[in-house]
C-alpha cells in the first residue's frame, strides 16, 4: 500500500512539475520577450541565419531576433556609426575578418570569453571554442580572448566549367591553336589562353573566357586584386610594410613592385575576355555570372561555390563545375607552405557584440547558439561555409562536397595556404585611398604601372596622415 | 508691443526646430572642419589643425576633379531641364486630347524616390540584362557599358537626372505661363511681333521670377546629387561620376575622415551660396537692364 502511495505521489509530482527544460530555455527564461537586433551583409550564410537559425533560437529561448541583411557598404556604415555613437541600436554585428583589427583598436567589441566567465549561467555547454577551425584565431584579442563567434569562412577558389574543359571538340581546337592541352590553368599565361579561347568561340553564344571582379567604382575590385591576384604573384599584405608605414618600393613596400605591376597588367588584361558586366561586378555579380553560364572560369568566393554547383533553381551550371587551386608564380606555393606567404584569400566573418549593446546577455546566448555544433552542417550546405573542424566530416557536407568537385575537401586540406586580410587597423582608410587608382587602371585612364605608383604614394600619404609607421 | 511678443511666441517653436536641426549641425560641422579627426587613426581623438584641412583642399586633385564634374553636371542638367521643361509646359498648356493623362504621366517620375530611380536605371543599363545596352547595340552599334566608358556614364547620369526632374521644371513653368497677362501678348501680336520677339521681350521677363525660383531649386538639388548616382554608377567608372556629394560621403563614411570631410562640406556650401548669389545678381541685374 505504501509502495502504491509513493508511486502515485511520484507520478503526480512528475505530472505537476513543469517539463524539464534544456539549457536554451533555462538560460532564456529570464530574457523572455527581449528583442536583439543585428546587421550583416546579405550573403547565403547570413540569409540562412535570418531564415532558419533566428526563428529556431526564438522558439527555444523566447528571445526575438531582428536581423537586418543589407549591402556590404551599408552594413559597415551602420555598424560603425552605431558603435561610434554608442547608440545601442545593434546587439550583434557582422565583423568581417579584415575589419576586426580596426574594431579591436577602438574597443568596439565585448570580450566574449570574459562575459562567459562573468556569467557562467549563460555559458552553453554545447559551445566549445576548441571545436572551431583555426579561423576563430582571427577574432582573438592579445590575451587570447575571443571577441567574435565565426559564422562564415571560405576560400576564394578557381572555378571552371568542367563540361567545357573536358569537351573533346574544345580540347582538339585548343591544342590546335595554342599547341598544348586545354586544362584548368596552373599558370597565368594558361589562364589568359583559356580565357581568350572561350571568349572568341562565338559572339552569339553568351560565353566569355573569365570572370573578373573588376567593378570600376566599388572596393570589390581592390579586394580581388590585392587579396587574390597580387598574392599569387608573391605580393602579400597589399604590398604594405605596416611597421615602416611603407607602400612604395623606395621606402620598403611592394605595392608598386615589378611583381605587383605585372599582376595588375595580367588582371586588367583579362577584361578583354570577360563578359561586359565585369567592370560592374562585385563578388555577388561574379558568382551570378558564373552561375548563369556566362564564363568558362573565374575566381569565385567560396560562399557561393555550393549553390553554384548544386542548386538548379539558381544556377545553370549544376554538375558542370570544377574547383581548383588558382595559378601562381614560381615560389609562391613554397612560401605558402612555409608560412611565409599565401596563395589566395581566406575570407569570413563572425558575429560580435558591440560595447554599446543594451542586451549583451541575450546576444551572448544567440552567439553561442549559432556556434554550437548541431547547427553547422545544414548551414554549411546552405552557405558553403565551415567554421567547425567536424563539419568537414558530416555526411551532408560530404554529399555536397562530391557535387561541388571537392570544394570542402580543398578548404580542409589547403585552407592553411590561404590567408585573410592583413592585420591593419587602417584597413578601410588605406583601401579608400588606393582603390580609385585601381578603378582608373580598370577603365584604362591610367596604365597599370602608373596606377600602382600613384596608389603606393597615396597609401603612404594616408598612413602618414593617420600616424602609422615610421613615415 | 503685445503684437510683437505674440508674434515671436508663435514662431518660437519653428525657430527652435530650425536652430536644432539646421544651425546646430552646421556649427558642429564648422567646428569639426578645423580638426584632424579620423577615428581609426593612431590617435583617434580630434586634433586641432587650424585651416590645414581647407588648405589641403586647394591641392586635392580628387576633390577638385569632383567639384569640376559636379559643376559640369549641374550646367548640363539645368540648361537641358529649362529648355525641355519650357517646351513641355507650352505643349501641355495647349488644348489637345488626353491632356490630363499626358500631364499625369509626365509628372510620375517626380513621385519616385531618387534611390529607386537610380536602381531602376541601373537595372535598365546592366549589360546582358538591361534593355538599353541591347538597344544601343542593335540600333546604333554602340558598345554601351556604363562601368567601362566614362562618357557614357556621365551622359547617362545627366539623362537620368533630366528624366527625373524635368517634370518639376515643367510644372513650375506651366504655373508661370498660365498666369501671364493676355494684353501685352495680344498687343505684340497685333503690332506684328515675331514669336521669338514675343518670347524674348514679353514672356521671358514676365516669367523671370518663376525661372529664378526654379533655377535656384534645381541648382541646389543638382549640386548635392548623391543617391541616384550612387545607385547607378557608384561614382564610377573610376571617379568619372563621383560628384561632390558622393566624394564627401566616401571621405566621411568609409574613410571616416571627419575633419577633412567637414571642410569639404563647408567649401561646397560656400560655393553653392556664391553661385546662387551670382545667379541672383545676374538675373535681377538683367531685369533692371530690361526696365
């Protein structure tokens, strides 16, 4: 009888007690109804956050997420102004790898490691910094604390049209014209020949030889040249020696070095074989051009690789995409393997909490939510981004990897050969000083040689004005 | 005395709002113009630099080019809009079928936000997507690529502005034309004056206040054009459509060079005032002369 009474009481208690909540609902209990606001660039990974992860987080925690995805320029503009003015509009902002050094120099961001130590009840057990790829190191302060949770990371790869490059008729015609086999380029001359061959096939077939991210009025052109092309010629860190405040060869920089000039000459020369939209193309348009089947090859941001290769609703080249390492000058690969150089651009970004945020605790939960292992694989499939080491081995990711000609495998195996932007606190300021000369080279009003001579001088003047280096 | 006090009290809210939204920001920009202030500099605090920012502007090729482009753009659009606007106003005042419909259609561009106008024109001019490059190639064998050819970009920006703002000029001139007194015109016709003579000696002097007002409005608008051009060309190719408003935006926002950008803004404001004053003197001087 006693046993029966105890059992009945236990069942009654179990029924009367609230269902056992998980960490997210427990941690979010005190923050129910809070709304956090964020801003990011409209990219496949960010759109996945807005459409999938934010609603999931709200459902689990009761914290609402208002997430604004906008253009790249507007995103930075809004985030920086909010942090400068201390207005507290945003509770989390996108921090691109290249801007983190400027933000840290201004103490714009909340130390997440410290915040988790101060609020252990808000530290999610699933969130482990050591599970991230080394990309998270870009978002560490001097003491090793993290200031951003990586949400996207990718390499800028060489995409080419496998169907065209493997077509026997093209192979024969190419060999007859150039005297060697048609293949994905491993040298700059080969890239040019490939581009010329496909661009000259027919004027009516809407196929050009190469994409070029050469918008003549947008910093995207600056980035493609200095972060993807110049490094393959052995010109690293924009050709700037930050310690000396030097960009010109005379003062110890390499922005106007012979290698840089050769690189710019090559890159601008590709416009002869690029589709007409090339001079208006940023990273988005380059991906769209390739996906529309308008180019035979190109440097394409990896965040677009998966959808270009696998999504038939958005891409006309599904099943036809090849992925390869970009061509590079002699000695560049060896330098990259020794850690003395790099072969291309490793881009990505994190979400961080501005110091001006009025909802830091809710934002901390949110950042951990997007940083937990369980959300990574689907996100990688949707946005070709990988920030956790284990994501590479997820079956869903492996399936896409096979369809995308091994993009994720390349990122895993060769990612260490690529590098993000240099750790410059003056990133945007020097970019704005230099970019106009790259635009002038694109439209032909300056020769590549003059453009880089003037760009290097302008960069040095800007560095001196900002007080950096020994100038 | 009581009336004066009541008057001041009545306009006090307006004066207060004007002071807060107009004068205070102006005074702030004026002060910042005398500082070297970039928040991403080694020293992010404002440093007093006297008139250095203003002195540097005189030798800043990018600023001077931007200023020159803006003046060229303003001249082109002002003259074009006045001429086209006048003819359209004359035409739309005539009795003709569907006059109301034409007037409405003609006014539609005015209702569109400049940023949307820029976006629409961008879509129309993107190679491979927009109809304009296609037609230019098909009909005139012109390789039309805004982002590559500076002349095409400048011309397109001018045409876009004319398309957007001519209706405003037309409307104001229509108002002016419909209020012209009939007698002098009839007398001139009876005396056998030519249409050109009537226009030059009677219509234009009577229209002068309307024209002056319209020109002032359009001049100031054209000098501060930003959003349409930013959307269409981004200031490119190169810096060939980077008008002064866009140039200041790039210096102040992406480059965060607040002191120098403020100095640019002040010089631009000063030039705008000078130009308006010169125009006013020229046109009122002409009026005196015609008397």
